[in-house]
C-alpha cells in the first residue's frame, strides 16, 4: 500500500506540471578515517534581523545663529563590523576624556556626551571638541595662582562697604563737657555705630549703653521702653524687629530689658546669646536674689549705683562680641596646645598641693586654658569661664592691679544665688611696676576659687606651692614657651591646602581650636569679615527645623565650608577661586590633624579630686 500511495502522488505531481525546487547539495563528507571535513562556505551577512525601518538614527542640533541641522549616527544595535567600529569609536572618545552614552546614563556626562557626531562641523568644533580635558601649562599655572588668592582680597579696595569705618567703631563719643561738639553731631556719631547694646529697667530707667552717655540716648531708651511695654500689655512679648538693614533683638530678664541693635548680619539666636552673657555679667556682680530684692521694693530703682565700677566689664564683653568672638559664637573654650604628658604632670602638681578649701583650680595663659582641677561631680560651665577670662584678660581692671587679687564673684551657671571667692595671681609680675599690656597673649595666671571667704591665706600658700612645683620640674617654662609660640599656622597644620582659616569645635569637650590669624586676618576689619562669615555659616546650620549637615558656599570674595556631626563642628574659609574638591580635601586633612592632636588641643577630663 505504501508503494502504491507513493507512486500515485508522484503521478499526480507530474500531471499537474509542477516540479519541486531542487534540494541544496549536501556537504561532502569523507570517511571516518579522514581527519578533515569539508564545509560549504556560507555568505557573511553584514546585519542582523531587526524590526527597525532604518539602522540610522537621525538627530537634530541647534546652531548658535538659530538654524538647525540634522545628523545621522549609527545605531547602537548594529552588529558585526558595525559593532566593532562602535567599539573603536568608544575607545577613541574615552581617550579624549569623554564617555559614550550607553543604556545607563553616566553622571560624568559633559557637553561632548550629547554631541551628535564626534567631529561637528563649523564653529561648533571649538565649543564641543578641542581637547576639553587637556590643560595647557599656562592654564595650570594660572589656576594654581588663582586658587592661592586669599579671602576678602577682592574687597580690600572698596571703601563703600558697611565695614569701611569699622576701625572707628570703638572710639568714644564726646560727652556734654566738650563744647566743640553740638548735640546733633554727637547723635549723628552715635547713629553711625554698627552695633549697640542697651540695658534698661522695666520702669524705663537707663542702666547701661555701650556708646554714648545716658543723657544723650535717654530719649531713645524711652522709645524702646514704650514699644516693649505696648507688646507686653497685649500679652505678646516683643522679641525683635527689623528697620532697614538694622536688626533689633530684645531679651527680658525679670525687671531688666536687654536690647541689641546690629547691622553686622548676626542672627537673632546669636544676638540673644550675647545679651544673655551681659545678663550673666550683671548677676556675677549682684547675684539673682540681690537683683530681685532691689526691684521688688522699688520698681523704679536706679541700678547704676549698685553696678558702679563694672561698666568696663560690660563694655569689654560687648566689644568682644562686636569684634567677633569665636568662643562666644561656638559656646566653647580654647585651650593652650600642650603635650598630653606635660598637661598630666601639671594637673598632678595641682592635685598634690591642693588645699581642702579649694573648689576649682585653673591655670590660664593668654586667655587659653592650660589646666583645671575640679570636684568629681562638678564642672565649670563655659559661660562662667568666659566671665572670668573677660575680667582678667579683656577689661584690664584686674591686670592693672598686678600681683595678687581677692575677688568675690558669682558664677551664675554654677549658682546664681551666692558668691564664691576667687584668688588671682599673675606670675612674673612686679606689683610696683606698670604691666606690659602688649604681652597680653603670654600672661600666665593662677586662679583658685573657694566657697570660703576666709580662705585667702590658704589659697595663697597653695599658689606658692604650685609655682615651686612647676618651676622644679620645668613645666612653667613649657607653659611660657607654648604661650609665646601662639596658635599653629595653617602651613603647619595642613601644608599644601588652600584653606586660610578654620574653627574646629569638639562637642563632647565643649572646646575649640583655630589657627593663627596672621597674616591674612591680622587687622580689625578682616577679622570682623571673617567672623561675619562664620556667623552666617553657624546660623544656617543651627537654624530651627534645618537638616543641613554640610554646607558649601561660594561668594565673590570667599569660598567656605561648614560641617556638623554629633562629634564635632567644623567651619573653614578659603579664597574665591578654590574649588569644592580642593576645599573638601583641605577640610579632611584638618579634621584628621585635629583627631591626631586631640589630647594636645583639648583638656579631656582634667584633674579630678
């Protein structure tokens, strides 16, 4: 049956006149004993199957004159020889510093990445190609010189800035006794000051003003008191307001009003911290119970008489805020840089000679803390230490006395309701001679604080024993040498970086360090500009509801970086041409240096008894 079916089908095909196409020849195969096999060569196709209408991509490019042109490029799906040519093209563009666009976009895309062809025609060649990644020797030299431009150099020639007359900010305003000055001229001079601090009572009685006598500004204080009272009567206390480019900030502490008027660009929180420091200065003289009793009996009392003689302390504190105080800005202390072994030996000498009546013992050199001993469960607050340093090193009142001083003092952060008694001795000072105020950065003082007002002679004996011990071991000379050397220079901290200055605060130790101000920020105006920049960075990082941890700012005259973590706060400034990579690299070097030098830069724990 199978043979019949096959024959019938072949006959039907023959009858229809249709012949099937011939089969392709089979490849010739040799016998199994042969080692070679001959294969028929197949044609080498130049493309793979595709559903695209064309293997070319058409792109459009806009020219600078407004016209447009279309360019064709090979498809990425090309295969075979085209695939090889695209690989070679990619290699060529990579050698120029460009990266071809693949399926995943590269973050390093440049203008060349979007160019439709490797060599665009006409004027676009100089814009898109031209070896953009290669810099000539002249360009490299110019860039290295421009990166070395110091901060604020571009502003030094300008005279119309707000800080043009900052050098005269601390000049006294003539009083009424000088007949050559009219009242209008005195008021105009008072208004030209960039920063004012005022203290008045709730009854409108003037207590203190940094600029001008109280007779000159009595009417101005009356206006301020009226405005504050109006808002208090409406159960909506006035915290601050702005008039033009001037910011007014008010702090109310019991019966006292503290007012800061500033054109230096500080934030409200920074100005309030400064007003709080002035309030602490008043409490250090009167204590809180005394201040409360004065106004409880007579609300219209004149507080100028109880505070008589302390105006210099308030003025020196206010002037430090106007000049710019890193300690006040960061709420931290600066320590003298010493080896860990040397500081440990000084603490031990302190502890060996300690008297039972001692509460706190300090050694201070040029306003920087050298050593501290304290009870185990008590520590001195930075604000209290700032009051002590202001009294000893800034105001000049205690220094002018020379030798030894015995001062009743209230430390408000420790206890604002009572007095402590402070014994102060400046070393190597002749009480008969006048003190050399030019050596203020090298002065060494021993400060001993006791709650017992009858402990003067016990603390005096302790001072003698401490000095004898330090001289015997040579540690007093080490302190003098460290004080004379001053702060380290930037080229010693991070050589080769373009960072001009920085502030580094250890948050755990509530202490900070910074390099020398010389030579870039040695004058009053450049120092104020530097501190204004730090104030802006600090205000941005510490603003309410902010989540900024790293801040990079580029201005016409400076480039700055701020960085805050749970461990430290860091602020640095460089010239206007420093790139972000250069500034970040310098910041990392400085932070690594601070970590290595931590036990030299900061007092960790101190001596505890």
